[in-house]
C-alpha cells in the first residue's frame, strides 16, 4: 500500500473522479477518498493511463470538490467478507449489513471480480430444479447450473414471480443444501420492503442472502452488487457444497448504470447509447453460473430484466439472449387479462431442458407432453387472429376445438395462485387433462404408450 496522498483531483463527473500525476496504480485498485471535513469514502480505479487515474466512487459524490479532496491508493482490489453466517442476512449493494444485526465476522475475504470457470472443468447441467410454476417446470424447465433469464416489462409482476421462485425452488434429485442469493438493483423502498417481508414471512430468509440497492442509493452500487452477490454464491457453492440459485433483478437498471458511467468517461457510445463493451461486461456476470467437475455445489442464475417498450430487440435483452441459455418471457396481454404468472410459453425457451427431464429426472412422458401442449397452443393462438376476422362460426370443428384449447390452457396451465406450489407430477397431470380434449389422432407428438398410460383422449 502506498503512503502517497494525491491532491491532484482535476475533475468530478457524476460518480467519477479524475486524478492526475498518479504513479503506478492497477485496474480495480481500491482508493480511499478524503473530504475536507475528515469524512472518508471508498472508490475503485476504473482506468489508468499516462499518469491519469479515473476513480469510480462507491457512494454519492455530493460534498466533493476539486480543491479540497485528496486520494490515497490502497494497493488492493475490492473484496467482500464471506461466511455461511450470511444466510438469513440483508446487505446493501456493496455488502454492508442493512438489517441492523452487525457486521459479518468472517475469516476470509474474496475478490468480487471472481475467477472465470475453465470450460474444460465445466460439468454438463443435468438435474431438474422444481420451481412449482407449471409454465417453467413443464414447458421451459430450469436445470441446475443453467442461466435462464426472465424477460419482463415495466409494470409486469416479475418481482412477485421472483419472490415466488425464491420461496418454492428446490432440487429434487440432490442431497446438497439449497440456498438463494437474491440481488435487487435500483428498486424502490416499497419493492425492498415487499421482498424483505416476503422472505421473512415465508421463512425463505433462513436459506437466503439478500443484497438490496435502492433507487435512491448511488448508481455505482448497481455495478458492484451482482459481483458481490455472485462472490457470496461461489463461496456457498464451492466451499460449503450448496446448490445456490442466484436471482438478479433488474439487470436493466444495471445496464443503465453502466451507460451512465460510460457517458461520464466520455466514451464513444454503441447501440442506443450503451457502451460497446456491454456484451463483454454482461458475460462476466452470466458466465459465473455453472457446475464444476469434482465439486458438489453449483450456481444457477435467474437474471430478470425489464425490456424497454417491451422490445426484445433492445440491446439489453438482445445481448443477454446471446450469452444465456434461453429465456422466460412475460406477456402484457396475459397480465391485462388477469392471468398470473403471465408467462408467454411461445417465445420462451430453455435450451438445456432436455438435459433435465425424462425418466429418472421428471417423468418419461415430459418431453412429448410439452411438445404437444406447445404445438396445440400455438395453433390455437394463430386461430384467434383468424377468428377475429372471419368470426368463430366460420371456423371448422377442429379449429374451434384448438381455439377452445388455447383458452383453457391459459386458464388451467398458465394461471396459478401466487401461493400455489405445483409439483411436476401435478403439472403433467394438468397437461394430460387438457390434451384429453383432443381425439387420439391429433396427439402426434406423444408416444402411444404414454397416451395409454397417462392420457384419456376423446375417441
């Protein structure tokens, strides 16, 4: 650690300090910022070149002025204390307790940047995670070690869905402990209170670690929070042999903070003003999910993002889709009709679904039931548009049957109560109840042996 104190701050721009005349400092090196009144704040080196260091401040920059602010470089990177005592606790975006229960006493501190998982060391995800939600378990199955984002929109109930998944999620075929690391970025005080009360009242807090960054908190915390959360998850997974489900909401607020810092650095903007390196930056978060050979623990990610203007081609969902293994898409139309959770199964996808379902994992008929439900529902939705033009009476008998199926599919399969935790067996039972509307000749995606064993098709 250097004993040199620099008083050469030349500019303050948003959350950034520009310090000139700096010697050798490293990327991500921690910085102590001292104000004239003796107050001290923490920052981190974002960039260093030709004697100029750009420092991002962890907190507000109010009260800082160029002439009376001094900077000391600490010679170490940002670390967070980790311990299994973090379970049941609530922290802010930089890992400081916000539940008035005192600091964590930990024997180890870990760098928040983490280490990339060697692709050769990765183990193929293959274990089913039951969320208790039919549209996910039945149609877009979540697999242990997967990264499966939820694409939502402003005003849609993604927070309720996140809380429900955190409460209900479980690994059926595993003996390891199960925990949840929940990180919320840029949320309102009302949303923060909802999450805290929901986790406490349902008992989910006992197996969870919460990191909450409010909209009124510094935007810089939104950049730090997912890395602190994932560092905690890596400790619980690979040191304590736990399966950890990491839920990050809302990644759109994270990307907005990234754009704010990029603008303060006067970088050349990319698509819609976001920095050109946003893809790489997001990958450093998403790729910290997975299973490692020889380790019992694992990390599964459920990042949540609200698509601006419900646009799936927006840079945030677009780049997220390239990195992750599918998406769960929430529908504004279903939400308007009072259906919860408003999951639109047609654009939703889980690329690792086949690895986590079938005999010995869920049930041998799972794949066929999912395919048949998807095909039948897709045809029914298409016929709605036709019926709106020509009228339902002009449709043939089979077409009217598919139209009725689409309505019942949304009422019975998609829609379920906020406190309703459906087992995979119950989800598949509902699927077969719906498919019993069709004659056997229409069930072309399900093996005949499964129809005879589980189904009750119309003759």
